[in-house]
C-alpha cells in the first residue's frame, strides 16, 4: 500500500488523504463489541471498542490479512460524551492493536 500525500501537504493526523493498494479486497462489516459467543462482557465503550477492533482483526486474519492491510475503517458511536471522555484510552487501544498504521 502507498499513502497518497500531495507534495507540500502536511501529513494528516488520524487518517490518510488517500491510499493506493493492489491485490485482494476484503470487506468486513457488522463488528460490534461482543465476544465470539455474541455476548457483551461490558457496557463500557473502552472494552467494547477493544473487542470490536479485535473482532475486525480476527475476521481479517481468516482472509490472510493483518492490521497493516486495512485501507479504510468506519466506526459508529451513539454516545458522543462517552467517546470524548475515552479518547485517550481508545487511542491507546488503537496503537496497541493497529500499531502506527
């Protein structure tokens, strides 16, 4: 994959302006913060985020992929105050599971 950054542009933080990729395309959808038995172990946003991201990576692994192969991800949160309060923790989980990608 190649990050697309026009000359002179400041690198964005937390996203990519564009990515050029070759090869197989895998679509993953519907991953929420429950475990493999479809049970929520917590009502808190932080452990649910961790579990949802782990679920995405588990499905991707079945296709032979890794976190570094993800080109785009959309996350939905219905509790903005909880999200805003947990941003540091969510960022730490992202870096732990996704690395610098």
